[in-house]
């Protein structure tokens, strides 16, 4: 299921699911999962199975300059 892009980050819940992250980053859920397996997606989730992200981590990531997806996240 394709989600609409998120325009206003203040509408995100405090804890975001992978579907909500897909809307924020305008990527498919399967692409995010693949990139997490390859260790090239950030921000990293704080929980796995199911994946969960903190809204503050997402906002911080979007406000900073991010490297290209070609390098692994350390």
C-alpha cells in the first residue's frame, strides 16, 4: 500500500511505524527494509520487528545533511 507523502512533520506520532516512515522519506516499505538490511538507511530504528522510530530522531535526521545511500551507516 502506497502512503501519501508527509508534508507536516508535526503530524507524526511520537513513535512512527515503517509505514509512516515510508511516507516521510517517500520510499516503499520494502525499499526501507532492504536498505536497513544493507545498513544504508538512516535514521536507524530503535525497535525491530516491528520497526519503530522516534519522531525526534526522524526530524533530527531530516534537518541534517545526510550522506548518499552508498555508504554503510556506522
